[in-house]
C-alpha cells in the first residue's frame, strides 16, 4: 500500500501511530455503498482512499471508479455549476510563535519587537491600514474580505481582554504589551470593525485565533464569538484544523489547540449564528485512517450544527517547511492522493453541499481536473493588497473573472459568481465583453483589475 505511514521519524525519535489504515471491509463493498448513497463508515473511507487495503499501491482502475462515483454525486447534489467568490485576502500580521512544523507563513514574533533591528520581511497592519485596504478593494467590487493571521502576542480580543492580560502575572499566556513592538496590531475587535466597511462580508477568526482571543480568561467561545460578531464578523474559516486527530497534531503542530477544543470553538461559532467553512490539510505525516477520521469529525460537526457551507481540502506544500527541512517528510501528496481526497470527501460528507478545488494548491490544470472528481467550487479571486497596489503589473495569485469564465466553460460547466454563504448566485455570461463581479456591495460588473 502506498503512502501509508504507521510511523514517523522526528528529531526526538520515532513516533508510532495508534491509528492504522487497515480494515475488515472490502473495496467492492465500500464502492457499492458509495454508489448507492449509503452513509459511509471510516473503514469504507479507508478502502476508497487506498483503492483497497488488499492492494500494495493505488489501483488505477479502482481509482477511476471512485472518481466517477464522486463526480456523479456532485452532479446530483449541485448540478453543473462551478462557483467562485470575489474576495480579498487581508492578513493582519505574520508574527507568530506557535511553531507549526508545516508552516512557512509565520515569522517569529521576537523579530517584530522594537529592539530588534534587522529586517525580517514580515508585516503587521494597524486597523486603519486594514480599513484602507478593504475600502479600496470594495470599490473594485469584492464581496468578501478573508483575514487569517499569525498569533501575534500583542493581540487581545478587546480592551477588557487587554486589561486582563496586562494584569496577569502568568508567564504562559503568549502575551506582550503592544508598546514592545514596532507596530501595534490593536485588538481583534478593532481590526474586524475596521475591516467591516460598506457591507463587505467579513470572514475571519479561526478556532485557533478564537483561542488566542480568550487566553487567560474563563470566557466561553460563545462569548468570544458574540463580541467578534458585534464588531462585524460574518463567518468563520474552519482552518487550523489540519488533521483532527491528536496523535497527528502532536507531531505537526504541538503548540496548537487539540481536536476537542477546535470542535468546541466551531460549535460555539455556529451557536451564535455564524456560518463556517471546513478544511483538511493532508499529505504530510498522516495516513488514510487519519484522513477518514477527520472527515468523520467534520460530518459529525455538521450533523450537530448545519452551519458548514463548504469543505476545502488543502494539499500540504512541503517546500521550505520545518517538516521537510528536518527530514520528517520527503514530499506532499501524490496526484492520485489529491484526486482521491476530493472524491472521498464528496462521497463521505453527505451533509456538506460544496467541495472546493483550490487552484492555489493544485495549480490551474489539476485544479480544473478536481472539478470532475467531485469538487464544485473553484475558490475566490483572492485579490491582495499588493495586487491592488500594483494593478496592471504582476497579478501574483490573483484570478480574474475572465479567466474563471474561460476555464470553467472550457470543461463544459457553468461559471457562477457566489456570495460567501452560497445563497446569492449569478450565472456568468461568458460571451459578455467585460467580465467583473456583480454581487459585492459596490460591484458594478467592471473587472476587479483593469
Ligand atoms: S499558528 Fe498559523 S501562522 Fe502560526 S505557526 Fe501555526 S500555522 Fe503558522
């Protein structure tokens, strides 16, 4: 069997996982259940992920059967539409001490302190800077601002939280006063209310950020999310999920909250009326049973809340990560694994309507292929501050409506602009002369970038 890791070598020795990808189920039975829409078990998912635990490697004929079943299910659930959203990424800071071994985004927060003189390449934005960036993008036609940041030690939920943190003599709270840093990120509530301009949809505050926003208090997650909602939060990204199995988290992100706490935070967000997305970051040290258990936890969460709008598989990018540099992984997932991950997610998550293909992770060609493996959403434009500043220059990761329309119609599907919650949809007329967003509060159909 390929890519099956029951152990992982770490600098501190070999870790042996309790969860193994073995089952008493057969591939044929699992496939039959998938085809007729019977709710799948974790063992079924392991059989589908591995194309049969009776095989030593991926069986390509069986893989095609799984992909076909998923594509058929996608057509039954959501039809031929391929959706995407006009959105902006505005991350507040790259300062973080959490030390996740798969992350190359964070910059150690010590480097952001006033006394540190060398250039560190990271950034922190003040609320007024965030507001200006969002306002500019709103004029260009975005519907949503997505904001996910490092856990900067000076970030507090609000003024009351800051007072508690300032008064505490606990040394384990990952807190320092804003005055110690070259730039003050202010509070989460101030940042959110700054970004909450002109009716834009504010998508922010992962469970990990919500944990940071209540550290040192006995406030419930409901309390935290209520305050964030009052400040302008509209929905929550279900990132920081990685793999929701603690024996994997212990290896790749020991500084992060545990599975139960992640689920508790998400349930709390749903209970105060916030929609949320869900994710899985796979293709590092985990095996197929971990992936299946993760899907089960997401499906159970959705049974309890009904608040999950989409599931977003995130294929691990190994370059420049500590996991790779320390020799704990040699690469990320294979293309076969990526395709099976999308397909099995579609088949297993019978209560989540939308599965996303991330063109940032998979690239354009493979990203489009994923739309025939069970996915129906093609992410967002992810305009960024740098792009709006350099309009007409290097677009970086930005994707225009014209490109979306061309790519989606080329595979015989219907391009559709959507709102974050998928409630508003607009079929794109790919024959129109100029293609731009129309759902954002200030969108008028002109392209985001001329
Ligand atoms: S918490 Fe987020 S930003 Fe910080 S190290 Fe982990 S993944 Fe990176």
